[in-house]
C-alpha cells in the first residue's frame, strides 16, 4: 500500500506538470486540477507511444519525461503556486480528511486481489514488451492480442518502473479511479445549489463504475481505463453547458474522445461529440482554431496508427475494411478474421466461430440466458431509462421548449456506441460506461424537469422502476467488496504491491532465439519475454531475421 500511495503522488505530479504545459497553449480558460491531470495523461501516453516506435520504455525514456516535466514546473511556477494556493486549503479541512481516507481505502484494493483475466492473457506481457523492446514488428503473429495495441498500456509502461525497482508497479488503474472519484466527489459537493443535475448524475455514475471494478483495480486493464475516460468526458460535457468558453472546452473534450479511441477502439463513436464544437467554430469562421484542434487530434491518433502498422501490418486491427499495407510481418487476413469473429461470438456467449453469422433472433436468447439476474435487471433499467428520456424529450417538443444541440450530439455518440457494442461484442463490461450514461443522463434530466399532474406520476414511476432494477447490480458489487476486504486484511501487501502472477512456461527456439509459451492454458507471464499464451501460434510463426528485434512473421 505504501508503495502504491507514493507511486500515485509521483504520477499525479508528472501528469499535472505535463497537463499545465499542454493546456498553456489554450489560454484564457479556467482550468481545474482534473483538466490538468487528464491532459497530462493524454500527453504522456502520446509521448510514450511515439518513443516506443524507436526505443524501449526504460530509464532513458523516463529521464526525458521527468526532465520535460521539471522544465514545465520551472517555467510555469507562478501558475503552479496559484493552483496550489487554490486547492491546498482543502487538505486541512474535513473534506480533505475524507479524500485522504478514500485514497487509502482504494490503495488497499490496488495493492492486492485478483488480476483481470485479460491482464494475465496479454496486458502484463504487452507492458513487458514496451519495457524491453518498445515494439516488435509483427508481434501480433506471436500472439494476436498484442495487435490490439491499446494506448493505455503505453501509459502503464512508463510508470511500471521495472528498470528502477526490479519489479513492475501496476498502479495506474488505481490512479485513474481515485482521480475520477475525487472529481465526482468534488463536483457533487454543491449538488443542492446546481440548477442542472445531468452532470451530477454522471458523476454518481463514475462512483458506481468505480465500485464495479474495485476488487480488480490493480490490473492495468484497458476496459477500466477506457470506461473511466468515457464517463469523465460525458460528465464534463454535461457540466459545461453554461460555460462561456464552452466551444474550447467542448473541443478539448472531443480530443479526449479521440484519446479514448486509442485506448479501446470499440468506443470510437464517442468522437461524434466533435460535431458540436465543429459546428460552433465553423459558424464563427475560426479556421485557425479548427486547424489547431484537427492537428492535435492527429498527434493523438498518429502514433496509435503507426504502432498498429508495425505490430500487425494493418491500420486498424482486427478490422479488414482498410487493407493498404503489404508488410512482410502482416498478420494474415484469415488469422485476423478468426480473431475478430472470436471476439464477436464470445461477446454473444456462443463460443464458436462457426456461429458468427447467426441472426439476432437466434443469438440474442442465448446471450440473454447467459447474463446473471442482476445483469438482466440492470439492462432492463437501462431500457426503462431510454424510455424515460424519450418521454422527457417528447414533452419538450410538445411544449415547444428549446432542445439543446450539444446534448443531442451527446445522445448520438452514446447510442451510436451502444449499437456498435451490442452488435459487435456485447460483453457488458465493454459498454458499461455507455449503459451508465443512459441511466444517469435520464435521471439528471428528470431532476431538472418541472413536474406536475399525470406527467409527474408517469416519470416518477419510471424513476422508481429504474432504481429497483439497478439496485441488485450495486448490491452485487458492494457485497463483493465487503467479502474481499474481509478475506484480504491479512495479506502481506501493506508495503509492497502484489506482483504479477507467475505461470509455468516452456520455451521454443527460433533462429537461436528463445521464445516462451504457456503450458498452463490461457495465461501469459510478465516475468519472461517475449512470451505467448499459445504454443500453436508460435509454431505457425517465425522470425523475420536472426534477432527478436527484427520481428515476427507468419510462416
């Protein structure tokens, strides 16, 4: 726990300094601490992705990052003093005491527990590849999961600090959770005085999402990071309706949506929110600003696409609709299509790629039957929330009230992602932030409405039914957290964090190079490299040259 807390202090300092440096280019805007930290997370991630194309993420990469951050700290020391004077009094208050207790509480969970299944399959091993090589051409041939190329693993790798401690820290997801929860707590403090409660309810959604993931928060899981950023973007979007600088804020949030795309490509339609600031800026003919935001979006996206090319030979893996490269390390189309179909059928609970083309009427009953009772009720609550939102909008149309364009664009992005999620791979965890958004936005709109007569009874009934439907979901995870605490109190992780799991590995020689593979099934091992879960994938691949650095290609 102690190392986790020290790690978070260090990460928060570097992210804040990086964020101050980045946001200094968009002046005359009132930024809060969360804006600086999120901007810093994005900036550091992009830096690591670019750096990894040329070299490994080790001591030298970290020294450059630290030097840059300290330089920003010196150049922007007056802004930092202003920021410190604004927030430091909170530390000496009861509010600050609550925050400190909460941070310690989450540090307990981040120091121990079980790893996310995918962390043992490829998250941890992919981070090791960052640390030892930066990237390996054709790594997707070694294990297809490496080709998923989530940018979040780049962020996790720079703060792993294996080169310093001789063991990997995996504290970044816990860091994401505490900053998002502190943002939510801080925003909810003045709930009664807020005229608009949509953002308030989205912040409640952040807290609920944190509850769902608490027992596995030590995993550098790409799902968790993506959903936290999605919830933050939506909450901030709703929170800035009345801001005078809303064009700039909305444009910056659109850039954060581009960042989400690089974490989890299945959340890519969140970028539809960019329609709103684009319309506003075009109307005012702010062409320089438009060019600047487009350039920033490209800077965020380009290293992700370059890494895709080197790791898999495809621009977007596992999507074969864009086939423009013929690299020798390219993952063969037939392998990629099997992988894409596996994602789809596993999400539909079919577990057989021969059933990929089953129609909705055939696979939906099977998928539904595999959901736990509390998950079915949660999905039912989401459907009721969608109906409630429709009723609220219909009432506004009948009464000829103004419909807010920025909220219409947000609904388009949320529902676009939900449709994509449902038909591509409907694991609930893949779309959980968007499901929460439907419920929380509807609840916030209900609180905003003036209600009387039958309309009050109708909408109140919907809210009651939604509350009843989602209650088992919260209860499930509250119970899990309680049991976890009870069973984990005596675990010896109050100083050091639990290390990555170890599994039995065998090795295979390719051109005199040792490559490892698991003999225990679908589990990888951070502690040896390069490694794969699947010996059969190794058997169908070979090295391009005489060294691992030359990359892998299919036989």
